[in-house]
C-alpha cells in the first residue's frame, strides 16, 4: 500500500536566507534536485543529522531507495529491517520539516517505527521498536569494563561494504577474525542473503549489532579476561533495561554555516536526472517551481505524442529555462511562463508548400 502524505505543509521561516533545496521523485525513476548558487558560495555544510530540514517530494519511490536518500540527508546509514517490504512505494511531500519527523511519518505509514542509534537509524517492525536503542545503551555501559585489548578492538572503526547475496554469518565471522576476537554463537544465525551495501566507518561493536538486529540478536560482551570468548550472540531483548539519557547537541549543530561571500547572489540553479512520464514530470517540476501547469494534451496528440510518453533528461547546474528546455526538447515542445502558469504545447503542424 502506498505511503501517502497528509496535506503539504507551508515552508517554515527557518530555512537559511538565500537557500533553496528540494528533491522530487516521481514514478519509478525521477530525481530532481534544486539548489541555489548561494549554497556553493558558502561551501557544503556539514550534515545536520536528523534535524536537517527537508524540502522534498517523492512519488511512488520504492522504500529501499527512499531510505538511501534519507541516509544521504542524515549523513549516517538509515537501515531498513529485513522484515519491512522494501518495495513499499513512498509518496510524500515535505516543506521544511525535520528529517526525524519525516522518518517517523514514512515508517508509520509502512506499519513500522524508527529506532535512533548513535551512528545509524533503523526502520523496524513495531513489535521490536526500542529494543535496538536499549541494547545500545546496555552495550555502552558494558564496554568500558572490558579488558583493554578487547575494549580497543570493540571500538575500532572500519568502513564496511559487501556485495549482493552476502551471507550475514560470513560477514560477522570475517569481522571477528580481522579483529582477532572469538565470538560465540555465530553458527546459530539463520541462513540469509543481504542486498549489497556500503557503510561508513563504524565501530566493531556497532557493525556486529547492526547486522544482528535483523535477527533480533545482539552481542553480549564478556568483561572477564579469564576466558578467550570476547562476546556471545544473544537475544536482543535480553539486554538489561537502561534509561535513555538526555540528548546532547550534535557537534554539527553548533557550527554555523560560513557567511555568504560578499555580493553572492541567490540565483537558483538546477540539477536533474529524469526518466518518467512526460505529464507527471512536468507536473512535478512545475509544482516545485511554484507554478501551475497547463499542458495542451490535444496539441500533443495531434503531433502523435502521448502525454504519458517517457521523457529522459539530465542536466547539471542549469538555469530554470535550461531545465525546462531539457524536458521539452526531446519532443520539440514549446513552453512559456505566464502569470504563474507553465504552459506547454506542441507547435502547430507546418503547412505544406504552395
């Protein structure tokens, strides 16, 4: 069942002056990114985590692709639990709300909830919501009590990537061997295959729990130096209950973006990668530009062009006019903007020689 948004929210006053940023996705494959030249004058700002303001629209985008986009916005992985249907279509319009609120709405519409961890976010079935967060807090209390070498290994950060059809058991065995640790219970993991993934640098403890959470498991670290077993795979709900601590501000939150260069203009430029029905693409782009669309479908049909015919285009750092020409040029369409309306039509057929 599609994920649908409630009535669009009006843009808030919190958006940085001179900055416009939006993403539109429609159909199976439409990506439209709008950013102002002032952003580049300031330089790329550090990711704001889950507090980043989202001005974006997605239409019928598979949930697996949506969480990848959300991870890019958050600056950390957004993990979709293996029990959540990755093909669930996401249709949502965001006008400046925080990413954490957008995640909650998308998860709720998919019958799921969000677990926010230190270095990742999980969209999980409601029946296990909060377990990963509690397991992380319990792990944080246990790790400082480990023997020094074991504690160092658990905290060592590595990036992580695997190909399609990788087996979770093999991934964890390899990680344990690389760290020189004996982990009990890995042989009991169910047989499964993961889609391809590329993760940023995470600690060994985080990497293990990230994979194990898919199977409602976690690592129970052994604080005794008298045994060679560094940790044991146990049920995720076996973690002792640990109260959540008050959230501390993110480092990025205290860093203000650089002041725009003197004389920097806020002229919008556009980047577009598009493959979608022509009428849907024009509707989405017009809406994001704040324009109504008037598409003369009769003129299109008179020239043998179906309104739903697929249009493909790609531009980068283009002006508004260059953007619209890129969409209409493949069909030799004419367009103009008049009184807040984008009017698109096929040119009249030329008469033959007299």
